[in-house]
C-alpha cells in the first residue's frame, strides 16, 4: 500500500484503489466515493430522527438541535415532539455517511449496538425488553409488533437531571404503600396482597411480586379508574391544603405521591399512573447512568439522556401509552427482582483521566465520554473496532475539522488515532460521546444490586430500605404478619372482591 499524503488545511486524506490520496471535505465529507474503511480519520454521519408523543417540542429538544446540526433535519417544527436520534445500522433507522453510503454497507455488517440521544418531555410507557429467547419467540408469534429477534439490554447516561421508574420496589415498601393507599389496595386481589405481606424466601417474594403485578395490570378498568380518581383527590389535598410538615412525611413518600399526580396529568384515566407505588422512582444527575437488563420493568419519565443498547427495537408495553399493550407477555417475562439498578458514575479510562468509561455487563457495547478543556489536546487511540461518536457540548477541532454540538461521525477500525483540540479562547470544554463494542466486559462499571439482574451484581453492597423506622426491613416483619391476619379477617367487610 502506498504512503498516504496529507491534504491541505480543510481536508482529510483517503486512500483510493491505487494507493493514492484524495480529499474529503472537512465537516461533511461530501466528495469522493472511495472505500470508506481506508480513510485516515472520521467521516460525518447523518443520523435518523424519531418523533413520538412523549418527546420535547421544537428547539427545546436536544434531539432537534443535534438533528439540525447533523443535517438529519432541514428545519425544526416548533410543534413537533422530537424524541430520539438514532446512530447505527438498525433497519428501522439506519444512519448513512455524508458521502452517501449507508453505514451498514461501509462496515459490511450490522453494528452490534444502537446509539441514541433521547429527549423525554413526558413519561414513556411501562415496559421491558425481552431476552434473546423471548425475543425469538415474540418475533415468530407476532412479527408486526416485534420486528427483530434480538434482546435489548440498555444503558442510560444522563445529560440533564433525569427521572425514571426502574425495577420493582422492595416488598416492605410495597406493603407499606398498600396499607397507606387503600385506593391502590383496591386494585389488587386479596391473594396478591397476602402474598406480599407474608413472603419471606426469595422464591416466595418473586411469586408475590408477579401476583401483585398481574393482579394490578388485569384489574377491572371500571374499578381501577374509579380508585385512581379517589387517590388523586386525596393526594392533591394532602400535597396542597393538608400538606404535612416535611419531617412528618419522608421524602421518598412525598416524591412517590407527586409522581402519581404528574403521571395522571399526562395520562388521564390510565391506572399506570399508580406505577410509582410499586416501581422504584429514580432521579439521576448529569453524568450518572444506570443499566437495564432484559426482562426488567422500567419507564423513563422526563429529561434527556444518551442511551446505548443491543441492536434491537423490541419493546413489550403495558401502560402509560396509546401504543400496543401486551400485558400477558410482560407479566410472564419479567424476572421479578427487587431493588432497581445501581447508579453508575463511570470509571476513568486507563489511558486518560479525560475519558470516562461506562461499561455494562453485556458484550454488545460500551460508551466513552471524552472531556477536552480549553487549551488542551487529547489524542485517543483507535480501539480497532468500528466506532461512532457525537459531539455533546462545546466546540473544538477533531483532526483539524471543526466540531459543534450534534455533529456525529463514523470512526473506521483501521483509521488513525484521533486528535481532539479546544482553543484556549473557548469558555468551556468540549464533550464527546463515543460508542463501540464492549472491550472491557471483564471490568464493568454498571452493576446491578445483588437481587437485580444477575451475575454482574455479585459482591455489590445494597443500600438499606428507606423504611427502617417502620421496623419493616425484613421481607415479612411481625407487623406485616399481624396486618395480614387482620386484613384477611376484615377483607369481606371493608374491601370489595375483585
């Protein structure tokens, strides 16, 4: 192979079939159709934009701003809820290079992951993503709703403060909330409530959670609708005119009640608004992340994130959505683990403290966040696997090419190392997100609590329940047993049979 010659200031060199160098334009790569994998630097990408009802409208959406900068949009509609920006090779939203080639054709195969930016203005559905066995089954049984046969573990990294419901609450929390909110209790069968109050060993706990979730999701709509209205009236009064002193109501209870009120405003008459009473409600700060394994329930509520997942678009939904709901499959596929995901702040890369690594316990992907301060230069070694990257904030140069927030790039496996620079006159750092196949599977940063999601969580300490003051820090406390006996005796008189 001939020696590549460097092009003038505003270009980067590529190798043609004869080993001679030719030039591609600086930001866009609009010229030249030579083999992309021999280019010495990154090549501009055009991602795919998705608008859904839960997105953020107009230029308030980071997705819209990024799409405009990357030329995925010609203009932004101020009324459109821009929700997702896809970077990858999934057939429902394949990216292409600014030279015109499809990314998949250039690589020669699908990327094992799908990289996204999400802008959530209101809650997404209560959902889970199937494991590989369930994905194959669903794809065969219902290909119109489940278009591929791959699993979909995913990682979310917050760009703004981000709210989400993830995983089932612990049994002592759910049992307390059943007692505190009779409207919620009325939507659950007697058998499920007793199972929640009395479960002790792990198998009994999982069975109790399944009974509770199945009972709630299949409750007579007339009953759940009426009970939701009663709950909202009471919570609204308690959180306004009758607001207790902050010391009289723990923060987690207050947050739970207000989450129910918010969700009910967004989805009127949908009993899924009561989901915070049985799912963990999380608020994470920018730079923090969590990993959602397959078959775990979750619903993103509000905020903006970057998200990376296995290359799939399979979603099994059950509430807070006008889309197709598949309650039976969701009930049957969940693991019924408790406690929710751990919050991960990433780990410094071994190569540089300017790079933070977010590594999940799955082989398809990991994410790197690069931070380049004004007046600094960062040289990043090619990982020798196909990578994609997007500029998150700030401006600077990448191999001499101007970078602005929203521009995305493909980095071929055999290209040179990348050089990021930010001029000292800039007033803030440039941040870049990069995704590629997982190279640190043996050193994951994203782990799950010891009873949530499997092998990645071994030897991880678990924060205590938020309710030790209630004496309910064991699965079936004496107080729960007494309540269960009283409840069983009074059930016929006080709570309608469902």
